[in-house]
C-alpha cells in the first residue's frame, strides 16, 4: 500500500519530533507510548492517524519509534510493556515515508 503524498517533509518531521517533551530520546530515535488521549502535536498526530488507518495498526502496538535522522516511523508491540521492566518486543511495523515501503517484523 502506498502512503499518501501528504506526508511531511524531513524538516517538518524533525521539528515535530524535536518538540516532543516526553518519551525516550536516543541519538537516532525518539520513543513514545501510544496512548489515546496523548497528543504528539498536530502534524505528528495527523501522520500517525494516516499510518494507523492505512496499515490497520491495532492498539496492541503500544510504542511508537520515530527515527530522528530519516523519515521512518515504527509501531512496536510489547505485550507486557507496563508489567515488565524489560519487556520483549513481539511485533513491529516500520514505515519508510520516503520510499513508501513497510517492513513487518515478528518475534512470535
């Protein structure tokens, strides 16, 4: 499935991710919990909503990883995220916003 051409450019993406005041920031990634009533900012909220709808991403994908050096967003499924201090990654969906490609990963 192709991603809408309405996706943001790298500058807009970097600005949106850079303005996140919460989550875990690493040198090339920014992780946030995917919570219903939590806003990521207008641009990122719209981007995430488009990706969730386009790829039918369920609520079990409870962490979002934004790459900070390229236009990639990953939805991560950690079934025991809130119970386990070091939860195991179960599944991942990575969307390359430039190439329009999706990578599915499973550690089932």
